[in-house]
C-alpha cells in the first residue's frame, strides 16, 4: 500500500458476499509498467527493457577483439560492436571470465551491451525523473 501511495496511486478493495473480493490499483498515467531484464554490473543491479533486447549471447573474454577503440565479438557470421556497461557508468567491474551480451537494435544496426550477469526478469514501474537537471551517464 505504501509503495502505491509513493507512486501517487490508490488501492481500493470491493467485497461482494458470495462472489469474492476485488482489489484495484490505480496509478497515474505518467507511470509505465515495463517488462525488464535484471542485470548485474560491478555489483550493482540494473534493469533493461526486455522489448529492446533481441537476444542474449554468452561469451568468454577471449572472444573480444579490439578494432581501434571499438570492442567487437563474433555474432551470426559477422561482428557485433559491444559496449561494456561498467564503462558507460564508469564503474569497476570484472573484465575477465564469462559475460552476457544483450543484443539491442535491428539485424542491420545492432550493438551489444556487455554485462556480468543476467539475474532475472520482472515487471517494474517506471516513473519520470523529477529533477530535469539530473545528468546520469548513458541514460537518455
């Protein structure tokens, strides 16, 4: 109940004898319920929109190749540019071992987000950031 109130919503209950009880949660339209993949990077948990992810590929650190400043991994007979999420957020992170690549984009224009682990999936409530001056690296 307190979470619903924090989000600016209401929770109501309606009971009919012999029929049962109906709970209704009403949230402001500025909120969005999103199916998300939960990932771990540098010991921190993040959520990525599941609808944005085409595929998840597990790779070993030996699969990474560098071309200039771009990190690449083999992908479906070609190569996929990869961005380590820990670099986007300027975090420390394990740079060896096995990783998961979240393939984002289209077949012709895809990029991989490199994460340490995919830990699950969940429906999450998204609400606008209230401070318009807040600047978070890599967040649009």
